C-alpha cells in the first residue's frame, strides 16, 4: 500500500482540530477512532490529488475526510491525522469514525442522484477493484493500529445512514451495484478480517503490544505544553498525557 500524507491544513475542519475547538475534537484526538466509514466520491473523478487540491482551501467548509484512494494508482492520500475529527458522514459518526473516500472511474456519466451509466465497463471495474483492494489494506492497517474488530467497526456511509449515525447516502455500494458487481459490505469486512489474519495479527483486539514514542517528561505543565506545541508542528498527532 502506497501512503501519501497530504494534510488539508487550510480546510476549516483541520483548523478546528488544530484549535481543539470543542470536546468533540478533543475527545476524538485523545481516544482515536472507534469505527471506520467507507465512502465513494459520487462523481467521475479518479484522481485523489484533484480532491486534495479542491478541499485544501479555507473556504471549503462543506466536508473533510481522512483519506482519498486514487482510482488510477490505488495510492492512499491521507488528508487528516487518523485521530482528528472529520466532517464526512453528516451525523454523529463524525464523532467516532474515520472517513475514507474511494475515487471513482472517469468513464461514468452521472444522472440524477446516485444513478449513472458506464461508457467503458472494463475500465470502470478495474478502477473499482483497485480502490476496494487498497481500502482493504488501509482498513486492515487501521484496525490493527486502533485494535478494532473489522466485523463490528467498519460501515459504509449507506449503512451509517440506515443506523441513524450518518446522512442518507448510497455510497459506496451504489458504485459497485451500478457496475453490475455483486460486492457487499459484508464481503468487504471479511476481506479486511482475512487480511488482518494473514498479517499474523492477534484476532482478539486489545491484546497486541503497543509501542509509544516519548519525547519529553515534565513536572511543570507549561513546559509540557510548550514541548507539545513544538512537536505538533511536525507531528499533528502528538498528544500530552498526565500520569
Ligand atoms: Zn459518503
């Protein structure tokens, strides 16, 4: 899996996290994600970089996600630190879930809503396969990192809407069914689980060793805050822990 870090530092959502605007942000930053939500972009644009450029603006206040998966290369463009609160699901899932967008093939022609026609099905299926496979790898990595059970923690935006934790959207299942593929989110979750097991991960979460990196320890809180501020410039996921 190729991971490219390109944070949307100008996006108002990133700024709200940086300022630790309220407890929804600080809770997410302290605790990390408890779920992972899969989206697809809903337009015929395979390039993750195009979204990164479009969304990395101070006036782009509609949405912010943790990653885009490029349709041409399968590369993961990470656009928020994993422990930042995103604006992706239009509901309470933003307080708990990482949001990841699959980019879509350029040969789709969208009609109204989530329906589209396909100009080159083989090409489109190749893109959908590439993004799904990269998403399996990414979600396996995140499940491992945050000790999440893929069968419980992973939902699609569509499923989140049905559960009442997200807005009523059809992605990404509309992409797969619109291409005539019989892929389901249950298949996706199983693929992530299999991938985790193939990596030799302990199937029971919470029992794996965790390696933290410490860069300072102080009795004076102000000194600790100053060190944290310095560290955050390069490592936005750095945090302070009182013992
Ligand atoms: Zn969505």
